[in-house]
C-alpha cells in the first residue's frame, strides 16, 4: 500500500484545516497517511523518500513569499531527488495580495525541479474553507488518489 505524507505549514490554522480535510479523504480511500506540521527545522528533507506520495500545504506570506518556517525546507530540497513521487500542493491564500497563493506556485516549481513528474494542479483556497471549498478539497484528494493509483500501475 502506498504511503502518503501530508506536510504543511499553517499560521492562522486555515492551511491546517485544509490538511485535515485531505487526511480524512485520503484515509477514506484506504491509504496509509501521516500528517506533519512543519515548524522550524523539525522535518528532515530526506524523510520524503519514505513516501510514495506527498501532499504539501503552505500559506503565502506577504506579496507571494514562502513562509519563514519553510525557508530551510525550500533550500534543503537541493539535496533530494523526488523522481517518481506523486505530489499535490494546496494552501490558504488571501486575495488582498497581488500574488495570490504565490508560495504554492513557488513550491510546485521546486518539486518539479527536484524530479517529481506527477505534480497535480495547485489547490488554492481563499482564507478558511467554506462548504464549496470543502467539496473542492474532497475532489482534489480524489484526483490525488487517482493519480497515485495510475502511477502505481
């Protein structure tokens, strides 16, 4: 059974709420899921190699910047080859800033640079998920599981 990690960073709790929705939906598909919230230096980048699939969530800071909690993680990605990993990116965004969800896009490119060839579309939620957003999260989780199964075949 493929192992999935949901790795996320959340300041206000919105991205954590999205991660919780993802965890419930992925688990309901019978997959082995581990969910970890990243704080400063508490996750080793090489641990990603223990998983077949990665759901990565982040909020966006300021004008499209990655959160300070993820700066070391971003830099450490230089050390890892993620070829063959199925990756999905999600996060809470705020439309009052000009670069809506810029950190999500930045990490999507970074995962592709590191060899993850199965990067799903980026799921961006305006602040805290409402009922329509919950449904979008559920669909994203289903698409992720389909991609994982298709890749495993």
